[in-house]
């Protein structure tokens, strides 16, 4: 149980285009999902907290107009990187908290974004 | 803001031996959660063990155990009978409360030699 998927697993896009990354909880409902960013050989940094049916809460320094987060259902959150630039190239990881057990996050496998 | 410090960027252990990874944290809260996550080359984050701060008993999961020292704000991970599959990046993480985001340390890269 407690499986989280991400799609796509790897995406390459041109500078100036937008990319959408999906995060799904497959066998449980998640009221809260988190989006993290990980640069090579570095730790995970929280970008935003996403609650179903409400606006995401962004961490300081994260541009909310650039990283659009939508959490429209209890099993799906999306991160859209708008007008992507090479410096947005990174590994993006989502995690989800279940409705019944909220003390442990379950992570997706991550999405590698490369902006040319 | 809470900070999590992992002072060992790299560690090495021989197969079947025991290794301890260190983690300290800074907080003014009395109730919180601590975690160790493993990130293998696939980059999938895998929960190794978790500890609730209000529990005095150290958590144990098979070959993995922690030494939780609340007063010292220390949370080390001990891996017994190390296996080749234990080679990975290990992250210590802190959560203020149930349902809150994780604050990660910088990680320790564990190498397991035959």
C-alpha cells in the first residue's frame, strides 16, 4: 500500500515552454501533498504544500507564478513549471500524506526536468 | 526554523558490519517527528525508520535502529549486519507535527564494501 506515482519520470523541454508534472496517490486519499526540489548531490528542498481544494502554500523564495500547483482531487496534485529556463532543470519529487495516517509521507519516484 | 545537521558527508562500512550515521537537529518544540530516509541510485525516497519525540523508547525496524537523545537533540541511525543493498544516500528529516512538511539534512552517502 501507500504508492505514489509521478508522471512523467523524465522530460526535456525547450526554454520558454511550460511543463506539467503529475503526482498521484494510487491506493489512498491524500489531503496534503508536498513538492520538493533536489539539485544533483544535494538534499531535498520544500517548494510548496498543497492541500486538496485550496491554494498551495509556497516556501520563501519560490515563485508561485512560475511554479503553479493544483490539487483538485484527493489523489492528484500537479506542478506546472511555466516559461521554463535552464536554471529550472532539476529533480522534482512529490510526497503525499494519507487521510487516515498523517504522520508519514510517501514519496513519488521523482521527475527529472531538463530545460534546453 | 528547525535545522537538521548531518556532519558525515560520506561513510563506509564492510558487509556484515555495523555502522552509525549521525544526525543532530535544532528546535524549540517539544512535540515533533524524526525520520531516516534512504535514497538509492534510483532516487526513490524510502522510509527507513521514524521516531515520535514523545516516545522515550528508541525505534527499531529489523536491522535498523535509532539512538534518540531528546535532550541532546541527537538522532543517530545504526545499521547492523550491513548489506550491499544498504548502499545509498541517507537523509535525516524533521517534521514539526503530524501532517507537516519535512526538513531534511544534507545527507550521508553510505558505501558498503564486500
